[in-house]
C-alpha cells in the first residue's frame, strides 16, 4: 500500500499556491464580493486562463487531463487557501465528457476557454428536494422544437451563467426512474425568470429560483439518452459528493490552521490556552479527524481512478467528511472564543460556509439512506 | 542562440533553526530554488522565446541536492529545454569566486553559449557577486540589475532603473547579465509543464569533470552565525529636553 503523494501532485499544489499568491486578487477583493453576494467574475476569468482552469478537460479539447485524485487534492487546496474553487466547473466538465454529444463537449470547452462558467445544475424543485422521484419539470415537443416548463429551486450560479442542465420528467412513462431526461436550457432565453435567494454562507456563488415558462430549445439540446436522466444524476452525484467532501476538508483545515496557531498565542491565566488540556483535547481530536478524512477521501478518489465503483463510497465519504469538517470548524470557533464569532476570524467564515456541505448534493439523511441499503443487501447476500 | 540560466538550490529559510550558540541548524531544512533565480530563468525564457530557434538551458552547482528529482522537475517545469548540474559534496565551502569559477568552467564545457542570465543574488548568501566575477573570468561584458532584456543581431539590449531615469544599454554577445528581483514574474507551471519536466534531460557532471584543480574552491568556513537577539529596552524618552539623552542612549547601543 503506497500512501505517498507524487512529486507531480506536490508541485502542482505548490504551483496553485504560487498562482493564488500572485494572481492579484487579495482577501479584500473576496471579502467585498462576499459582502455584496457577488460572483467574483474577474477572479474566475483569471483562474480559467491560468494553468488550472482547464483541469479535467481532455487534451483534444485544449485541456489538461488529470486523474481524479489530483483534482480532489487541488479542490481541497483551493478551500484551504480560502479561495473559490473549481468544484462546479470540474463537475460540469465530468458530466458533459461522460454524457454529452460532440457538439456539447466542444461548446463547454469553448466556454472554459473564454473564462466563463459552463452551466448550472437544475435538478431540485420546490416539491422535489431529497425526493428525486418528484421532479415535475416537463419537456414537450411541438413543431420540431422542445418546450420546457417548470420551476427549479436553489440553483447554484444560475444568475452568473447562461446555461442550465435541466432535469425533466415524462409523465407518460413509469416508473419515474425511466422517465427523467436532461436538457441544456439557455438561461437568457424568453420565458426564463431568475430570482437569487439570500444565503447565509458561500455568498459569492448565487443560489437562485429559476422559473421556466415555455422555454424553447432544440432537439439537439438533449444531453445523453432520453429517459436516462436519473442514471446520469446518480453518476453526477458520485463526483459531486467527493468534490464537496474535498472542499469541506480544505475549509476545515483552513480554520484549524488559524485556531491551532491561536491556541499557541492567546494567553489566559498566565499561559497560552494551548496548555489547557480541554483545548488540547480539541486540537488532538481535530487533528485525528483531519487525518481520517484525508485517508478516506483520497482512497475514494483513487478508487474512482482505478475504475472501481464509488457509488456507495461517494455517499459515505461525503457523509463522513462533511460532518467531521463541520465539527472541526465548530471547535475552531470555540478555541478562538469571542473573536471566533466575528467577521475577523477565518474560523467563523469557514463555520458559516461549511454548513451547507451537509445539505447540498444529498443531505446526511439521504446519504445514509443511499449507503445503508446496499450495505445491508451485501450482508444478506453473503449470509453464512 | 544558446542561453544559460543559472540557479542555486538553497535551504528554505523558515526551516532554519538558530542553535543556542547562534550557529545555524540546517538539518531540518527542505531545499528550494532561490526565489531570485526563478526571475532569472523567466527572463532567459522571455529572451529565448522572442528568438527563432533559441535554446534555453539551466545550470546549477551544488551538493547531492542538485539531482533531487522533485526539485529538478520544479525548476525544469519553468520552461527551459534541458539543463546541467555540477555536483560537489563540498559546494557549501565555496564562496562567490569559487562558484563563479565552477560555472565558468561548466559554461565552457557546455559550449557555444551566447548569454548567461543570473539572479539578483543567491537566495541564501545574497552576495550579488557571482555574475560579475563569472563575466570577468569569461572575459565577457556584464550588466547587473537588469529589468528587461531582448536580443537582436548579436546584441543584447537591456533596461535598468536608475534613480530617476531608465538606462538603456546594448552589449555585444556573448555576455552575462543579472536581473533585479522584480524584473518579471516567473511563469507558473501547470500539470503539462510538470509532467514534461520529468522527461527533460539533466546532464550531471561531478566537480572533477569540470574543474581538475579544486583547491581554489575550498575555503574553510569558520562559522556562520545568526546575529544575537536582544530584548527590547523599552526605554521611553519624553519631551524635547530628553533629546540629548536619547542620542546618548542610541550611541551607546550602536
Ligand atoms: C447552497 C446550496 C446549493 C444548492 N445548489 C443546487 C444546485 O445547484 N442544483 C440543484 O439542483 N440543487 C441545489 N441545491 C439543492 C439541494 O440539492 C437540496 O437542498 C437538497 O437535495 C435537499 O432538498 P430540500 O432542501 O428540498 O430538503 P428536503 O428534501 O425537504 O429535506 C428536509 C429534511 O428532511 C430530510 N429528509 C428528506 N427525506 C428523508 C428521508 N427519506 N429520510 C429521512 N430524512 C429525510 C432531509 O435529510 C432534511 O433533513 C442546493 C442547496 C444548497 C443549500
């Protein structure tokens, strides 16, 4: 068993650190965008032009092919350095490279080349959050065109990109798993209304309600096979869940770096608070949690690279890592005391941002639901 | 046109510990490329890229660390086609003159070199002397503190910032230059560059293959000490009348 990180991975992470340090966007830039809940467009444009913008995009589309483990390490590093990551773009690229037509692949590559976010993911609806059988958005064919109707909820980036990969349902087909399809819907087309919501964290990325009223699209906007949308959604989740875990772990490390330093510096009762055993316990638990998260996360990404199924592991790893990451951030706020509850502390920001990692991409409860059944089934099958 | 960019591997400053006798403990230090040298490599790349068919190669002199594969990949990922390393287990005993002699001999061995680009100073000793000594040994013109350079028709045009003017000078090639630390921003390698760097050739010469007589290189370093740290005196002088006693106090400590 080899747990070493390669020279190439290490150098790439060092490159990322060097790029972030020299890219010209400082903490103030991000704080201002956070405050105004504004998408950091200039930063993303520069990022897409950097050597990191096209990671995951195959060579023939002008990108740099990378193994999933290295992408996970990169995504985690972005979060540890406190910078918006490539999660959504990496996920977009994986989705389209897996299921898209040649034309769609080219279009996505061109958008990344131009420094624009590829597309938003339009799955969730008001009545269908965890319950993905409940999607009710429809695609209707008329005179050689396709018309999309419905209401999508909580859609990340919808106000900052011009496409949405949209899940629709054909009500004439049963069961629902065979009735779902994915379409690439332009968000600047007539009939689209977008209303941003107010999030308590992760404020630089918008989260919007998207209303689709007879939005006209082409037959060629179908992504993958008709009726296979549910299957594609599950594949998307495998990648998404691992990437969410990666950024959650990176965020937790960022808070941890602040809090452990603070424990060495802050003097109370005549000594650094790090000398108190109750603080030491938090530090030791956080450290052990980080190591456990790393091991599970990297092993899962590695497994994906070996072409093994991560259907269950992706659910388990997101469940495990995002919960521990939240616990770590919470302990960091505790170690920081009062200053840890102010905008001046990194731990506070991380704490606020991390909470959603236990909701989006499958809630804790849904992940338990997804992982537990196959585990029990496996035991039932192998009963001795 | 063949351009040689020189770099030195130096201990990471934040890993250097000061012992109680003020000597430096490098045992825990990881190594890195001197920051100033990355600027030199970038300048060499820019001059080279503007010239049809130019070749940019790297040269370093140091201990076993010169063949460390991760460090090698990290530097070679910055663009140059290939490079040379002179390995000498006693390289740390060499001063600027010794280093310049080794580099001059290596450049001679490389052959047909039109331009040598050095950094502002090494990341550790920072004497800023290697480039001028190297040029003197090679009997070539030299300009230091170059912030921009371009080559054309056997000539190098360089720009330097003076106090309130920009000096533009031309010098015939072959020549040696050293850059300012801020001359240009080193390019950031992506995965493709890093992977390619692993495959680039590094020719390794033992010191004996480059210089048969090394006696001039060997200096005895008596010690390298960190300046003693002093507690702040926290003496406060108040009012204009205390100016004299303030100056006296300053004199005493200086
Ligand atoms: C920041 C953020 C960004 C998002 N971005 C996107 C996006 O880009 N695209 C997109 O399509 N969606 C997005 N979402 C939506 C997200 O996927 C949903 O919020 C999530 O799937 C949960 O759905 P819900 O909010 O409707 O909660 P519900 O499904 O209503 O769940 C409410 C509670 O009930 C629990 N629950 C539900 N069913 C069960 C069950 N069977 N057993 C036990 N407990 C259950 C849940 O775990 C949860 O605790 C985003 C959400 C957030 C917070």
